[in-house]
C-alpha cells in the first residue's frame, strides 16, 4: 500500500487550512473550523506550577482535550 504525503517539498513547509474558518479534521471525523474560547488564553495558565492545578489550568487542559477530540487527533472516549 502506498502512502500519500501532504507535502510538496517547498522550503516554507506545509499547512492545513488557509484561515481559521477553513475546516480541518483527522481520521475521518467531521471537519471543524478553528476553535476559540477564553480557556485558550495563554495568560490563563502562564505561571501555574505542577502543584497548582487551579480552575484556569483545568479549563485549559479540558479545552486542549476537546480540541484534539474535535479534529480527530484524540479519540475522546474509551
């Protein structure tokens, strides 16, 4: 079986989608536009330590999990 590559070998690399409104997915799940939300703000977890799991850090981790599941990179269930 042959493998298809998404690269044209250009010096600037390869991108999926040209804008935040282009829909993208992996593994055959329904494509979605880029997610957005307050939990994605880098300032929400900027100085959190490994011992300080507060509400903002939990929200950020949940958003990461939801985003990965939505595009098909994370199964999201057992």
